[in-house]
C-alpha cells in the first residue's frame, strides 16, 4: 500500500465530483424519475467509495504496523534494517530515523557499560595481584622469624625483607587511596597562585635520594620564577610521579633534566631523561590505570603514577604529552599560567 495517498486523493476527487454532479442534477434536472435514479445511483456509488476508502485505509494501517513491527524486531536483534525510505520526508521515515538514532545511542551506552564492567574486573584483578605479592612475602618472612634457631644475620635479613614488603604494601595502599579520592571527588583540587619553581624543587627533594643511589644527575637551571594556577601539594605529587619514573628508567650515571618554558596561557614543564625510552605502540597506553610496559619488568612500581599525574593535571585545566625514542623520553606538562587580574 505504498500508493495509498494517491488512491485516497483520487477517491476524494471522484467522490467530490459525484456529489457536485448530484447536486446539479437535483436542482436542474426536471425529469423526476431520471433525477431519482441518478441520485440513488450517486448515493450507492458514494457509499461504495466510502467502503473502498475504509478498506484501503485498514490495509494501509495493517501494512504500516507490520513494517513498524519489522523495524522494531530488527532493532531488537541489533540489525540496522531500513524499512522506510529516508529519501521521503514522511512521518514514518522520521520515526525510523529517530529509532535508529536511539538504537545507536543505546548500543554505545551498552558498549560503554561492558567496557566499564571489564575495567572493574581488571581493576579488582590488578589490585588483588598487586596486594597478594607483598602480603605473601610479609607472611612468609613473619613465619620464618618465629624460628628460634635463626642466626642474628639471618634474622636481620628477614626483618629487612619484611620491612620492604610492608613498605611496598603501604605505598600501594596510599596510591589506591589517592586514586579513589580523586576519582570519586572526595578531594577537590584548589588551584591558586603558586610558584612552579617551588613545586619542582619539592619533587626533586622527594626523589633526590633515589637518584643519588643510582648516581643520576638532576638538572634544573631556572633563573626566573614562574607563577601558575595550581594546587601545590597535588601538583607536586604529579611532578614527583613523572620525575620518579625518569629516575627509575634511567641507567646509573644518567641525566634527568627539568625545564620550564613560558607560553601566553600555559607554562610547559619538560622532564627529560636519557633512559631506555618507551616503544611507540605503548605511548598511548602508559597513562592507563595499572598499565606497565614490557620494559618495566624488574622495576618497582604498580602502574598508578602516570595515571594519577594525568588526572591531576587534567583537573587543573592542563594536559600532558610524551615524546620518546631510543635516546630517552620527555614528558611535557602544560599547566595553566597565573595572570594578574
């Protein structure tokens, strides 16, 4: 019944013409018998047209409902089937367009929920794996310390190993707490006027001992004070994470260089090292939660630092970039510049 509109117009035209002719015959035809027969015929003819119109209308509605049913079934079965031609600006075509649009939205949301579910499963698995190792080590050495036959040297060694396991567990727990607080919004960053130089120096002090143990030189030659809109403590945490990574992945005797560059709206902090570099295929993944690259095997860490750094920087209207090759890696933090009102 694709041509129902044409049939309806044709029936209306014929019906109207019949009615007009009947009125003319009624008023102008003098032959009563002919007039009566004609009017009777016209009445029967008009009734036939009405029945035909009703029949076609019912057929049209049935076909329309059947096509809409097919469209809905296709949507339920996640098939993108075009039942009505979208070349025509009709109500059914617009309805089909909106239903397909709704289907795509629901499909995207479903995919997002599936991804979030997988992320939660992965998160729980990663947390369990990360916690299991230090807990198992601590439990093992705690039991060994109960042996009364241990020598003083063995006892000292076991205590040192136990302390390292507890420190790793404490670090992991603190990192998870920071991550959950940031993600849940329990802690809100409060950007205010702060010296980026002071924040960098705070981060350098934090990792200095680790750099000294590896004979790594940290350089930060900056004769100008740069002011930025930052939360001091959380930004220091972000810079420390990047700087700590640079020290961890730079071989002994290497160099880590820090440099601040001023732009009209941003301050750019570059943390550069001459370490092992990051493979190109991993550079887009390193900011993921708990992600650790192939070259991180044997290096302490849980894969939260860069994830936290990006989150902290993003929450202060900044962003972070990475560039890496076989000669080393540079992380660039773009931080909102402070401007006098």
